[in-house]
């Protein structure tokens, strides 16, 4: 290539006679990763071959852009034979690449007293080992480092295996061989500890790229560049949620607000201070319209149930929505306290709010940004979990933008204001453009004993699956209030009017709830039926004194009918509350005016006996 300003590496594969896994590599400058005939990047093939080798317990040769080469191996597959091979063809210094948390768990510390070095004091595994220098002993040390339950006292210092601290984000954070070896372990679904050693020639000089090619050909090994692995990681989500989020671990979980067993998935992110915890209910793989919420950590709201914000109530409200759905996912982002400024700064901002500043101006007065949070990693986590699309429960426009590629619907979460958070909620709506819905509606309290009330429920047997769920919620609310429910079934929606008349005539209830579900489907009569039923029930309601509550769901299709009847927004409880309230008003009016002049009855809505 004529231009020297670009320098990229790609490989041309060639099967060698007698060596089915051998490869020849041509190093050419001026080209990006080559595309194969079927359109796949050759970087993918290089990495998947290396991962297959890792899973088989084989060594892989890693090369970086500076010409250095290392033999690498998954530590959990370390054996005396494999370590002898590594030691024989290297400088003899075997390193173990792992993240800081694992190193600290083993009580290890950096070799440099300032703590600025990634190299840690060398160790040996003491149980069953001798001097620690043999291939057998070093293999045992590597395998021991894969088990985080091993105690710090089981390792002797100084030793002969050299731990190296790597970034959790691997080559995307630091394009070096230790991070690349660590990434290979994670991508291969192995324990995230990698053994690596600098390759040396027989004359004692470090191996070059040409040496690595010849070595791989001679020993039928896979060769991979750090750059290739970085390209692969930027474009893949297998084990890596996004360019910044990495799936670290998962476990089973049981939560008070959710009756079903859940799973907990923990992701590290591009920001070392931020972790994403995914609470997952049900199977999310290839699912559409999965209920989802991104929830930023709020110690005061989530843990203390602070009344200064609505965080805690929104968290538990969404968990209860998940409980009613077959599946769902909550992404709880740790490290975003106070819209990203941290707990200490948030409490300082609270003090300024006590002095009259709103939540936006308090941050600015402290010299801090209004909101530092980003949600790109959250999108990567959802994709890693296999979600195709979500119903996003949020009021935050930034979360809507971040998840827009997979959002099927946005659902606002209502907040219940109180004296202490009403100003905060209004500020979020007016200055931060949140779609904050203030749930301020409450039915007035009635002094009437609801146990005296009889409420009729007229319901259809058509679309019974959906109707029974609605009727059950209405009955439960009436039972909770102590009222008596009187039920009457009719065949379909058109018979609801006649059924309501019969209920009024035969049972003389204090109120009537009419329940039915109409689904458009492919019917040409849907619109006419809806209009006729609504008109007939409205006229019946207006023509006599007993309140009739219209519990009708008019749905486009069965999916919407299921969502509205079996989902978290089932309206039947509200229908029952309204019926009780209207019946109470009717009864109270009668009781408070015993001497009032009788009002002539309206025209009879049905023939009198």
C-alpha cells in the first residue's frame, strides 16, 4: 500500500498439507479486517477458532501491535504437560491475568508500593506443592487462582506465578495481551483467569511476528492479534453485553414483590464505578414487548423510603408490575446515585434544597452537572439477555432515547406526590422534561358501612378467559370492602343491556358493574357492536337511579385484551371502587333526606309486573 499512515493487520488462512489446523499468515499494512466470501469478518473466524482452542485446553499465541507475542492458556485447563510446553518456549515467567476483585479476595497486593503497577507479588499454591517452581506446581497455582473460595493463607509469597491485574473491560479498555487473554477466558465461558508467558527465541531474544507465524505452523496452534479481538468485541454480544458492559455472574433470586423465582445478572461497565444488576423474571430470549425498567440507584429512596423523591415507590411499583406479567426485567444501575453525583454530593444538594433551591439549581450551585448518567450499557445488557423489544416503564426522556432501538412502547409510571416531594416532581417535569404523571386522584371517603351494600355484576361468557380475570379482580375488591356481590352471566356483549335490566329488576342492587371484552379481530361488526352496547348501557344508566359502571374493554386484538385484563393495569379494581362509591352516594342521599319531597320516578326502563 502506498500510504504509510495506516497500519493494520489481517491474516490469510491456508490449510497446510499434513497439518489440518495449521495456518499461514501474511502481514500486510494498509488494510482493515478482511471480509470472507459470505460477508463475515475474518476477525470473527480468528477469534472463534481461538475460543475453540481455549475450550479444548490448548495454547493460543497472542500478538500485539508492538511486535510482542505470548503463549496464553485458560488457567483452569493448566496441567504439568501444558505448563512445561509454555515454560520451554518462553522466558519462563508465567503470569496469571485476572481482575482486581479476585486479586484482593486472595489478599494479594501490587509489587510496587505505590499501587500504580498492574504487576502483583508472585505467589505459590501451598497445599500439595513443593518449591512452586516446577511445571506441576505452577499449574496447581493457576488452577487454584480459578477458585475464588480459596483462602489467602493458602498462597505463599513470594512465589513463582506472577499475578497481573487487568481491566474488567478487557481490550476495549487496554489493548494489551493480558487483557486479551482475560477476554478469551470470559468469551469462552471459562473462569476469568488466563496464564500467559512472553515467547522467546532459542537465542534468548523476544519472538517476533515472523517467529510466531513459524511457531504456530510448527505446533498447529492458533494465532490471534489483540486488534482482531478488539474488533470482535466491539461487534459481538456473546458474553459481552456492549462495548462497555460485560456479563460477570448470575444467580437465582427470590424477591418479596415477585412471587415467581427470578434470576440476578451482574454486569460491569465502561465506568469502573458503575455496575448494572438485572433482575429477570421468566424467559426473555427473542421475546417482544418485555416489561422493562432502568432504575438508577437511590439509597435514600430505595432503602430508606425517603419522601423527598419518588424513586422507592417507582422501584416497587415496577416490581409489582413484573409480578403480574409472565416475564420482565429490571436494570438496577449501581453508581448513579443522585443522577450520578454520588451520595455525599446528593446530601449536600439536599441541604441547598432545604434552603429553597430546586433539585436542578442545587447541583449547579455545588458546581456539579445536573445529570451525568448514560444508559448505552443498559441497552447492551438487554440485548445480551436476548430481548427483542421492550415495553419501557419510565418517565425519563434520556432512557427513552437510549433504548429507542428496541422499544415497542413507552409506559409512564405514575408518582404519588406528598407535601415533601411535590416540588421535586414538578421540577423533573418542568425543567428535566420528564413525563412525570402525578397520581393525585382519590375517591372521597364515605362514612357509609360498605358491608350494607349489594353490587350486581353482569358479565359475558364470550371471551371468557379475559372476562373471568376482570370479574375476579372486581369480586376481590368487593369482598375486601365487605360488600355482597350478586352475579349474572349473559352470552355476549349485546346481551349486557338486557342482563343489566334483569339484574336491576330481580336483585335490586345498590350498583351494577357490567363486564365484557370486545375484540376487533377481523369482524366487520366490531364498531357497530361497540356503539350499540355503549349507547344502550348509557341510556339505561340515565333512565333510572341505580348506578351502572361500564366495565367494557374494547381491544384491537387478543394480545391487547390479554395485556389489559391479565396485566398490571387491570382496571376491574377501579370499577369495583367506583361502584361502591356511587352506591354509597346513592344511599347517603336517601338517608340524609328522610323528609324530602319524593321525586317522581323516571320512566320505567322495562315493563313492571
